[in-house]
C-alpha cells in the first residue's frame, strides 16, 4: 500500500522492540465486545490510475461551466482565477502545513495570514480581521455572537434580501445561543431604512447584504445609520469583488463586515471549500472568533509573526470561548490574498466596472422586463422570463446555456423571475447568445 | 523578509483584464468607493517570488516529520490533488440543476455509505465544515431529539472528561448546554464511579473521544455508554482519534449514537496551514430525521438527488452541501485502501508503540499501557532536575528538522508531549526522532542553555508573545506601521505553547 | 519582573486566588502572587464600571495573559468605588506588585460579615501548597 512506508522487516523489528508477537496484540486493550469481527464492507482497493479513471467518469457526469455557458450566480460566482493562485496553492509547504502554533516553523503561513488580514481590512475599511471563517454563512452566525456579547441583547435582525443560505444558517445557530431572529421584508428589491429602524430597537445587530441577493444596491449608509441609532451593531455582508467600486462598510458606520470570499480567488467547486471573512472595528477585537495573527519580534529583535489573542479561542477559554472554531480555511484565504495581489487596486476596480458594464449590456440585449427596474445593480439582476422559471431554465439548458437562478426557490411571488449573473468571464457574444435563448 | 505591501510599487500590476468598450454605469454617489483599497501592486514575477519565499519559511508534512498529537499529520497523496482539480468538480456550481450534478451527488452518496460502514452508524451528513462544526451539529441534534420528546427543558447537562479537546467545552456552551466534568482514573480510563454519580435524568449526553487524548482506549467503554443509555441520554464520539481504530473497532458498536469525522485528520485532506477541513457526522436512525438539510439521497439505482423535504431538520450549518472539494480528496483516499483501511490504523498504532517503547525510559510515562495511535510523555523530570520544560524540548527538536509534537495538552499531564507519528512514516524517520529526543535528554543535563535558547536554525528564534498581545498590531499600517524591533522585549518570554 | 512569593497577613483570601484588604466599610481587591504566577505576564485587564454591584463568589472582571484569561471572583460583595487605571494601562503592574500598585478595584462593602468566611494568610498558604 503505497502510502505506508513500513516493510515486513521493519514491522518484525518494531514488534520485537515493543515486546509483542503480532500487531493484533497491540489492540489487546480493546474489549472483545467492541472488536470489529469482519472486514469492512467497502469496494476493493483501486490503483492510482483506477482512481483517476473512476473519478474522471464521475466528473464527466457533471455539467460544469466549461461545458455550459453559465449566468448562474446567487452567492457562488464564476470569476476568473489566475494561474498564479494555482501555482501558490500547489506549494507543498502551504498545502501540507498545520495551524501555525509553533511560530518558528511557520513564519511563511503566519506572514501570509497577516497580509490577508491587512487586505480584508483594506477592502472593508475595518481595523481588524480574523484569519478566516468556514464560509459566508457561518461568519454571519459568528457576527451574531459578537453582537450579543457586546450589546447584551438577544435579538438579531436580518434583511430578507440577505442570501437565503446565510439566513438559514443564522436561524440554525440562533436557538443554541439564545438568540431570536426577525426578518425585514424587501420593498421593491431593497430594504427600507425606516422599517429596519423599527425592527432594530432592542436588537444586538442588523445584517444586510451589499449588493443584495437580488443583485440590487441597498441604501447601505442609511441602513447602517438606522441600526446605529437603535443601538444595534450594523453588519454588512459584502461581495469582495464589489469593493473596488462600492464604498467600504467601515466608511459608512458599520461595526462588522463579513462575506463569502469565494469570488476572490476560489473555484466554484460545488460550493466548497471556500472561506468566510470577518472584520470589525478595533473595539470588538477581544470578542472576535477565530484566529488572529499579530506582529512582534523574536529574541534577537527580528520581526516575526505569531497567533495572538489566543485566549479567545477554544483551547484556552474552553467554555468561555467566543466560538469553537479550530480548523478554518487558511489555504483558501491564501488564494484570496494571491488573487487580490494579482489584481491590485486598479485591477479590482476594473473588474468591478467590467461586471457592471457587461451586466448593463445584458439588461439591454435581453430586453426582458426587470423585476426591480428602479434599483441600481452590480453584477446580477432579476428579469421576468415570461414563463415559470424552471421551464425557462430547462429550455435554455437544452441549448447549452444556463440562464440564471430561479428566485421562486426562496421568495414568494417571483414565479417567473431569473437572477442573471454577468462576470468578467462573459463576453458580448455570450450575452447575445443568452438573449437569443431567452427570447420569448 | 519584506511584507508584500513593502514590495509594492505604485503603478505595478500583475493582472490584465479583457477589454470591452462598453459604458460603465454610474453608481449613486453615496454608494461609490471614495478611496481605493491599498492592495499590493506587484508584477507576476514579484508575486511568485514573494509567495515562494513565504513557502520556504513554512514547514509542512512534505518537508519533514510532523508528530503533532491529535492532528494526524499523515502524507497527503498527490493523486487527490489531481482529481479535485478535474473541471467537472472544480468548475461545478452548487446551484446547478440536479440532472447536471449527478457526478457530484453520486460521489457524496458513496462517501456517505463508506463513512456509515466505518462508523457503524447508518445515517450520514457531510455538511459540517470542520470537526468543531460537526460537534456543534451533533449537540444541536441532541437538543432537537430531546425537544421532540418533550425533554428539552429537563436535559441540560453534557458530560466530558477532563482530558477533552478544547473544542468540546466551547461547543457545549455554544449549543446552550451546561458542562459537567468527569475524572480520569490512574489507568487513563474514565473513572466509572465518578461517572455514575454524575449521570441522571438531567443529563443530555456524553462527549468523548476514544482512544482518548492520552492515546488510550477506554477499557470500560461498553459500560460507559450503557450508563448513559440507561439514563435516557445520548452519546457523542469525537472522531479526532479515529485513525487508531478504522476497521478495528467502530464507534457505533462501542455504543455511540453520533460521531463526527475529521476528514483533514483521518482521511488525508491537506491541512493547508489551518484549513480547510471537513467534519461529516454519522448518527443512529433515531436521530436521522433531525440531520441538516439538504440530504443526499439515491432514487433507485442510478439517480441521485437533494432532499429538501425534511420537516424535523435542525436546519443548515453551512452553505450548500458542505466542503465538496474535501469530499473528493477523502473519497479518492479511501478508494485507494478499500476494505484494507484497517492497515492504515494498524500501521499508525505500530509506529506509535514503537516510539513509545523506545522513549518511555528516557521520559516519564504517565500511564503504563500500550498506546493506540498516539501517546503522551511528561518532561516533568527534566524540569525538576535541570529546569528544562516541554517547551524547551519542542524548540530544540526544530533544530533537528522535526516539527515538535503537541505540548501542554492534555492538561492532566504536566509538561506534556503528545506524539502521533501516523502510519505513513518510515522506520528510519522514527529512529532519527528517537535519537534526537535522547540527545535532548543528555543535553538537558550537560548543555541546558543550548535547549533554553533553541531553536538556533530557524528563520526566527522564540517570539515575544507578550509584545504581540500588548501592541496588538494585526495588520500592516502603511506609513504608520510601528517598528517593533526598536521597542524592548516586553517582559518574560512566552511560557507556554498550545497544542492541537 | 515578578516579585518574590508572598501572602500578606493583613489580607483575606478566597479559593479562586483573589484577595481583599478591608478598611472600615470599604475594601480593596486584587489577585494573589499565586494567581499572577500561574497566568504569566498580564497583557489585559477588563475592569467593571464604577457604580457596578459585585456579589461575593461571582465574576466582576477579567485579566488576561498570553496563555489564559481568568475571571476575577469577588471575595466579598459591594459596589465599585474606583478602578485602578494604572493596571488598565500597564497590566504587568499586577505581576510586579500584586498587593500594592497592582490593586484592581476598591469597593464599598454591602455585607461586611462576609470577610469572616474567607481564608487568612496562613490558611491560604496551606491551600496554595496543595495546588
């Protein structure tokens, strides 16, 4: 078995040193009643090439974005991942290192996390970022815990235009943490600040999304102000790719900024693994879940990086931890850092502008009624397909095009609505093709 | 070494995006970005050099021996990287129609079947993103189960041993339960008398890893789980140490009702510097209705789908179906072993016992038993006689190009060194490690300052954790960035490192 | 730098390693040499607000080192009259002088008889020897 390095001779020598006759004897402390009596009922072992063939066959049963022209977004996006990201992630040291608890062995990982934290703070306008969370949904639950500790309040307010996946995860975590969740319904595709203000009274935090799930731009500064006036922490759930053109949450009064990092540097990969990001004002640093890397010096005075404020984490505070997170998403966050570094500030702005320009072109070319015509949008927008959404999708896919997400899956009264996403990977010709396929 | 921001030069750029000549819509003024983010400005050659430099200052399993107890730092097979990057997996959108995702759904379903067989429990969810999230999910399942039976208010306590991994108490608190500790007896088993006194009709369940963090299989496990079941409570198995017993003893047969796996420990998902991981759970049928949604199910022989119609589900703990790329790697890994998965555990236990046999006289062994896949030594004697601590041993091992073992965990052993070699190590590597550990004992007596000042051959020496905590510099501050090298060392050096 | 091990005779001690110096109807509270030695150099002090009520046996604040965070457990009940700002700015003062400059809060006692339930220096010294 090629992953094992022991030979027969090795085993015999080792058993002799241990002082037992057989490997079976090493398990003598296991009571007979729980010894597994047979072989595991698993399919036979495959050689490496058989593994590859088998997985290739499975992969071939999936229609990925290489095989279908796709305008599907709704939280996970087909953005371009540059080759340098792949190259860096294949470095065996990054790939196979553990959490950097021994700083002398892991300055590379620690420094890269420090650089990532800096990038997230720059994007979001916040003072401190953690080293990543599991994904864009669980960081919302994390934000609720922070808010509860900070304000002492137990109500969470969610905008209905916040991703359905995020809302569902928050509602799953809430009962165990003694939190009550209320939702503010959308009005014509966005959230009304006055309605939010009312709901935010006695709330620990308010979470809204920018751009929102419908692709619409929320009146984010007004929403943040409404929350602040009510004594609730404003939490913005943001698209990292939008932050070259859209204002940073830190600049308009938010307490926390969170989001799904996938659009920056990760492949879609059927939903994971990706990384969630969480950044906050400096006031809240001691309440932040997850790892944080800090700068320091070593005995010789050389600059060095180390995990810091670990007392917040599970292994010291134990039952008083602000979260139980241990493993996070370091490798995927590294991909995000590489991607943002490859783009640079000009590149990020251009990417955002390109998405917006192509999306505007798509709105024109499709010529189909917009669901929320009054709202400004970023890279996604909702259209009326003129027939039930799943039918429109089926018909389009028969012609090799996935036209977008059926909003009826999560929202009432949107029977024929499709959420169309246009990233910088789409061309004018692609959009013309979509228009052809969706034409009534 | 420079930070990437210090390598940055205004106007330099690696990316070039396709040109379009379309007008860019204007954004409402109040939503527009006023000041650009200060991201690095580098060319591609500069980028590659920077990250390559960083990687050479990082020690991975690919670099050398990594005996971190409870982390299972085994070799990460390269074929797994090839298959996870197949476009059919890599470029698949999670909201793709089911008929367009049959390969992904089938892979998940097959992995579920495999994990059920290994666990000895029939119902599996792959959704949790890591072991600690799996734990939380397990506790949520307990709550849902008891609430469904009208016992939600009365059953408030979870029992955990004093050797428990730190995530266990944190998970208990996060799910709204109360914690009760049970002691460990001199043989390293749970003290059953202590346990009996603490389990009653107010108990919801047990959280346990077996073998324990001491690397010992609890000899009374059948009685322990029976005590809980007799009281109407449930039992949860923390799968962090599953590498010891795959195909040898199944948690379901030990009497556990819920288990989580750590795909990044037992099933070779690379650790990536701290993640990603995967924490799927397997449960008894009575808990199946409460599993997260959606479930991956098979219709007939050939068709796989997502079942969202689960009225009693606890809900969703993570987006979509979970960390799919992790499933691909673990699935490929297990397919390489087939039913011979037990050879993995046998070799892991053999390697650990070999190291134990060769080191137990030079260091103190708190529990004189054969171990499973890992064992704990104490450096207490070295501390008493020469002032050398477990931390000093760890730092000196770095000079031999070994990653240190876990130190100061579990808390019940003073100056603990928790060593887990895993099954992929060669005997020569183990022998070299033993030689280093023995030389350290000699040096403790003869040249203690060598140990106290270790490591000598790494990019940095021991770091000032106190300064890091006090100064709180957690991002680059550009022209306001302080020069910490010019500031004096703050107080005493770090006293303790935390293990896994 | 930490001072030498000591447990002044004029103080009262609880089992969580906090001390109280009673002066009339007020008391000063802090943590013992044993506590600061176990924690290591303090990096943070999270104090209560002036005017807050503290109850004997419950937490009134936190101190933190790089390896642990520890609740401060009030040995006696009272109302916070003053917080030691010096420790907020320089938490390591507690390590250097746990009983003098490293005091944490002053309170006005609400149940003065509670002090009788605490350990004296001799009893606390024995208690520490068993830890």
